[in-house]
């Protein structure tokens, strides 16, 4: 479900499982940047056209992660650490694969914590939705029913679990022995990463109508940064949870709740002494890390993760248009509109390219300098819902049906 009311329960959300997020946003919201104003406002997904591929992607290995996320809203995606790739299914399967070979190293079923389910029992989904992320030799993953699990990165043993009011539908942050979780209810909690003991909790105001996304917390310089449903970037001190500065980048307008949705659902990106963030309706902005002062802002709208390489920001807007902008001043360098309304993911950086996935399960390689699509690869027709993960120029991506592939981009 794309939109959520503050009081909406997980059981109600589960009744609306068929989600094509980008199509709904494209048809009901607004033009995404100043460059879109003269374009047709239709929401039909662009047809893919044939072209001469500059190279063929090389699949190193392929494995299954249970049933994946199916047609549910999900940001579950692979995470690589400790020479392993960790991934999960919504139902409760958490896997660790060998990074090089894809061999399954361990599998933990979080839908059967007490090991009491018989062969004849129906499986009750664990509703996993936030993560996984690894650090301190542990793997952390959250669920829609407000549970945070800590597993051993070595063998998958459940080390501890904790609760938070609200859905955990994005990746936790890890910093200085602390794991921080942001929930859909506006509650953000910090836990001792080794014991699961609560360190602090803050409660943020949540508008009546918001996008069902929720920003991933990002740790930097002793603070934790989050985007909020009110359209701001807020900072809290990791040690005790006190709030520092808050900077608005969304621009609510119009008379209806829908027209005033301005969530910052993507994780802020820290680059040197600056922060870069984008609102679902409003702006892409560069912000001074120390003070929260806006250095520049440009009219783009997105709920997808942005990427930065050197002096270029790469962004996918709510209509599936892909842009490259100058990091110093926000001036647009190029745009590619060929993937409009295809549910395009955020961009992942691979060698001299950026890679985005789409709702039909294709990955598209775009040249970083020109924006030209130079290669395409089909993973699974069920679709790709989350930005691919890249480690040492190997791309890991998971389809909605749980098909996990490790893909190598040939060297130039």
C-alpha cells in the first residue's frame, strides 16, 4: 500500500497487496521537476525499445530467497559484508550466501522462532520488511509488526529481539555499538547492538496521510539523520537522542491531504561536510551538515534513493525519469525519460555506469556521462522493487519472487 494513515494497522495494509507504486504516484501527484512541465501527463509505462548493447551482463551466480516479497510493498534488499551476502523474504527466511560462489552458508526461519511448527501447520509470515543490514558481526532486520531481530552473522543464531511501536519498513542504522530503528508510527528507538537493551526513544509527529515509505536513519558525526513525513531532514544525537537542527525541503501546497504529501522517504546522503536529500514533493537539496543550512535546492521530487559519485548526483524521480546533476550547484547535466512510469528503482553505481531496475524485472545500465542506456538484463518478470546493492563492482539484486542474482559488469 502506497499511502498510510497514522492509525493504520498491518492487518489492514495486508488487504491491499497489489501495489504498483510508481504508477499511482505518477497519476495522482504532480510533475517532478521543472523540466517535466511541458510533457504529457499520461501514466502508461514506456515500452522498451531495441538497441545495440555495448556489453552483456555476466551472471556470476543465482539463488532463491524463499518467496521474496511478492506483491507487497517492500524494501528488502541484499546486503554484503564479511564475505557474505545477506538477504531475506517477507515470510521470514533469512539467508547468508557466500559472496563469491552463492553457496548457502546458513538459513534462519524467523516465522518459527520456537521450532514448534509441524509439517501440517500453516506458516504464519514474519512480515520482514526492514533490512537486512550487517555490522558488529551481527545481522539486523525488522518487521511490519514492530520486531527487530539481531542474528549472528556467522551462523544465523538469533541473539536477541526487541519491539518498537509501528512498522519497521526500512533498514536500521548501526553506529558506535548502537542500532537505530525508525518506524512508520513516528517512533525512533536506539538499542544497544550487543544486548538489545533500549537506550533512548523519540516520538515524531506524523501527518494523517503519508507515503508508506519511512526514511532510513543515517549515522554521521555523532548524530543520526532522518527524513520525516513532514518534509524535513532532522538530526538527533546518537548518545542520548536529543534533537538538533531540522530543515524543511518539502513544499506542501493545495487544499487536500493528498496534495500536501511531502514525505522525505529516502535516506539522506552524507558526502563530506554536506547532506543531500530529496522530498516526494518539493526539492532536491544540499544542506550543510553542521548547521542544517540549505546551500541550494532544485525542484525535483522522488521517493527513491539518490546516489553520488564525485561531483555528480544521480536521481530517479517519481515518474521514472533519471537525472544527473552537478553536486556543487544542482544544475542538471542530463536526463533520460525512456523508462517513464516503469517503477524504476534508485540508481546504483557500477564502474562507469548507473544501474536501475524496473517493474518488469529488467536492469538497465546507463552511461554516467551521457545518460544513454547501453545494456539491459532481465532478472525475473516479477519485477525489481529495491535499488541494487553493489560491492567491488559486483551487483546484487533481488526480484519480488525472491530470485537473487550476483551480476558482473564487463570492464571497459
